[in-house]
C-alpha cells in the first residue's frame, strides 16, 4: 500500500505556535509565497522542503500533512 500527502497542516501548526509565514520563511529560507502555496494546497512540498520545514519547526516530517492510502503500487 502506498501513501500520498493529502491536506497540508502548516496553517494549524503555525497558528498553534503563533508563527507567521514570514517568520517561517526567515527560519527556513523558503519564500513566503511558497509557504502560502503549501498552506493552501496549491503546491506540494518536495521532500527536501518538507524536511527543512519540519526541522525548523522541530516536528516529524509526517506531521506536515494528513496522509491518504493509495491503491497504486510504487516502485
């Protein structure tokens, strides 16, 4: 069974931590526009971007999204 990212959880994480997209941008070097796009599910993060954000927020990378099972096989 494969998994795929579903809904980005950045908005709730940032709200909980009282951080703005601007502050996250400063911490990570990722543009505010990109962070907004991820937050509004207009784009999905690359693995390296997700790792960068997760490290900056000190959370597991899996916590950035809800996940859906996909019936397609990977590999």
